[in-house]
C-alpha cells in the first residue's frame, strides 16, 4: 500500500498515525490493522466496552480517573463526547 492509498483509505486518522510514527508507513499500517481499538465518547466507554463480556461490577469512571492521576495516561478533550487518550511518555 502506498502512502497515498493509506491516506485515501484512512483520511485524517491515517495522517495522524503517520505523524505519530514519523512518516513510517509500515508501522502506521500495522497500527491501523492490528492495534486500532476504535473511537469512543470517553475513556469510560472504552474500558466498559473492553470489559463488557465480564460479569464484574466496575466503576469505569474511577478507573479512568485513577489512570490519569497515576500518570499512566493523559487525555485531551476537544468537544463534548470526543476524548483522545494517550499513554504517558
């Protein structure tokens, strides 16, 4: 797949991946095909979706808060229901 094909297929998300991986197309393709988890309204939505098949009673908001306070992740919120989650560097 060429860079142009990748960008045509994945658009803005593809460009963000290329930027994240210093224009390394192969790594961006692997990330998209093998590691992409989806877009969520919040970190709680992601955690609850990941654990929905479990029978656990979980406070997803508290887990998200603990991840932020513990320095494991940070978030950027741009709009209502649009949360971008990053692992801490």
